[in-house]
């Protein structure tokens, strides 16, 4: 049988990994797919830059549209990134009747609704396993493996760069900027690394997972997003002392009032598996009503780990080339006309417990003022840790763990505490999750 011809757009970290995996494992892959897969063409706008793969047998171009317009190519693999030219290329590819594989979470989270509709209309598939948690087959697991469940919640470490930074800070006391530079050199970070640090990349991935879990349209703009750049070494140490770890989590939860969709640093008990996921590794816990909690773990970024997911998507498409489009697995797990518009809850309505770090002046009565304000807002204190002033330029850091409270009450309490003369700095708050049941 004739080989299936694919065209790759972008030969950077993931593009070159994809060439390497497809080439090295070509025999195994053909046995699985039932057809040979041929890298017919590849495009990179910067062909002079050395590539991380052998391109001698590939017909190269610096114009990605050459590939989109090539009638021989059945599958386009978009590994350029971003929502500019990548969107234009994907739309043109679909219009030209080509299937698309992409690792681009920004594109799917922001434009997925319209792209899937177009793909549906044209009878082609957009596959995006590499877009969420890199090499971990989380999309496949949720979309197919958990299809019998009502998914209740999911929580995950879904940014490799951020987890690498937090791990190095905790284990080696390393400086934030220094670790970020290393993550960039290793090819983990986004083109704009603020996407990693400020939680935007994790929010893209969480948006995609929440749609697949709950059967709702993609709503990236409603995702609450907070990064890790404000976390200080003292918070990492305090958490440790209290039996917790700080992890940058994406959390999606179905409640009776709506769906919680939030990315933020989170204190989780040290004994939880997620607390022990370190470095560039990612992990996602998905709780289904029938199966209970399930855990998916693996490399969340990196050249060949991500390529593993890209190639799996290519194999899936090749296997399904002759099937009727109506019989393919729906892009977002639920049939397009069965998606529900369950509301996304504003952050002010989310209920969690908190870690608070309050720097106070060393004066009598400060603690009493703080506890009075918290109590007036209905906030119960679970634990208090008071540090010595000497190490903190005369300030007394007070660390508190609270019981669960609705976020708007905590907002009000924090505003009142910050207004006290004895509290000159802004308060650090980190939400807590038990991740039990
Ligand atoms: N790096 C990872 O670990 C990883 C993991 C999962 C997903 N992703 C996603 O994969 C995509 C690619 O990421 P990457 O890390 O490989 O990026 P990269 O910067 O290493 O590679 C992008 C490549 O695209 C080329 N390019 C840019 N504009 C182009 C254009 N108009 N036409 C042709 N080529 C063009 C660049 O020259 C570069 O070689 C992004 O969407 C990213 O979010 C990356
Ligand atoms: N920049 C992303 C790449 C994988 O999506 C990360 O660090 O997780
Ligand atoms: Na994945």
C-alpha cells in the first residue's frame, strides 16, 4: 500500500524530535499504523539554523504554505506555535482537506471551538495530544479511557518549566532567574517564558482538559490564572515546615454552582503523589465517579517526549483515514451538539483553605487585630507559625493556615489586614488543596 505523506511545519525542539522518532521507530510505527508514514516535506522559516535532526532525506522549504498547498500531503503537523501564522496555516490546511496534528495549546485553547467546527465541516481531524502535558497520553485517557465516567475533578502539574523551577528552588535553594535560563536552554520553555511563569501555558492546557472532562466549550478567557513569580524562598521553606509542598496546579472541578477553572500555586500535603512530582515531569489526577482517582505521570516537555505524543496522533489519524468522519472520536470527547454551557465560576465564588504569610511590625496587639478581622469574615484558623524578627529586617512573619472559606470573604479580610499600620507589606496568600477523594 502507498505510504501516507505528511508535512511538518517547524523544525525546532518538537519538530526535530518528531523527525527523529518517526525515523528511528519507522518499522514499529508502520506495523502499528498499517501503512508507512513518509516525511514528505518539512518547512522552517530559518533553514540556516542547525536542526536537531537529520534533514538530508526531506524536501525542505522555508515557506510553510508550500506544504499546505501540496496535494500529495494528507497530514499537516503544525509545530511552529503561537496564534498568528500557525492559525492561518491550520485553517488553510483544513480547507484543503488535510488532517492536522498540533502541539499548540494556545491555538487550541483560544481558537479550538471554531477550528473544530471547521474540521467537522470538512470531514478532517485535528489532533492535539502533545498540547497537554507533553508526552503523557492524557487526552486519549480522558477522551476514550474514561468515557464511562462522570468526571468530578482533575488537578495537575501541567507546566514542566514551572515545576522545574519550583523543584530546583526547593531542593537546591537556586535562584529563580538562573533556573529559568536553564529550562530555556533545555528547550522546555515557551517562546515567551512568561507564558510558563505566569500560568498562561498551564491555563491553555487546563482549558482543554476541562472541556474534555465536562463536555463544555473551550473558554480560556474565563480561566483564573496566577503564576509562580511571587513565591519566595521563605514560602517554600514554610510550606515544608508545615508538611506541605508548593506546586503550580491547574484545577478543574464540577460543583453544583458551575465549573471551577483555576491555575495557581497551591499548597498540597507532602504525602500526596502530586507533591512528589519533580523537575520537568508533569502529572494529572482525574477523579471519575466510577473509577475513582486515576493518575497520569510523565515528561511534560522536551523534544522526544513531546514527539511521542505527536507521532501517536499521526498513527491514530493514519489508522482512521478510511473511516467515516462521523465515527471518529469527537475532538472534545462529547458530540459537538451535546456540549453544555455550564457556567465557569468566578474566582470570588471558589471555596478553598489558605496559607497566609503576613509581615508585621514587632508591636503588641498585631496578632489580635489580625485574628479579629479573620474571625469577623467567618474565617477559622487551623495553624499559626510565628517567625523570629531577626532574620526578617525587624519584621515578624506570621504564617497562618485557614479552614475553607469562600474567596470573596478572604479578599475582604486581606484588604482589611493590609490596611493596618502594623502590616506594611502586601500579604502572600497561597490556596491549599487536600486532593483527597
Ligand atoms: N518544547 C516543548 O517541550 C513543547 C512541549 C509541548 C508543546 N510544545 C509546543 O510545540 C510548539 C513548538 O514548540 P518548540 O518548543 O518546538 O518551538 P521552537 O521555537 O523550538 O520551534 C519552532 C520552529 O518553528 C520555526 N518557525 C517559526 N515561524 C515559522 C514560520 N512562519 N514558518 C515555518 N517555520 C517557522 C522556527 O524557526 C523554529 O524552528 C509550540 O506550540 C509549543 O507550545 C512544545
Ligand atoms: N513550555 C511548556 C512546554 C510543554 O507544553 C512546559 O514547560 O510545560
Ligand atoms: Na499529552
